C-alpha cells in the first residue's frame, strides 16, 4: 500500500487510534473503513474482512 502510520492517524484523527488498529488491539469501525477506502482508493470489502484482534482468544 505504501501508506504510513502518520497518514492513517490523519485519517482517523488520532495517532493512538492508528496504533491500536495497526497493532490489532482495536477493529476498524464502519466510518473508519469508509474514510480509508475513499482516501486510499481501497475496496471496502478488503478493509471490512474479518481479522483476529490481539485480545481474541486463540
């Protein structure tokens, strides 16, 4: 993709939130998915695909 954590933080409004998402501590919300999709021209389905969070049981 070629985007930085700083760029993600600008989209989400918070460096802390970007860090939580990148470290799989928090899932993306629908609004965040839409914002990232529009800004980076990524399919919503790609961003909305299920993934395991760090706190999920194995």
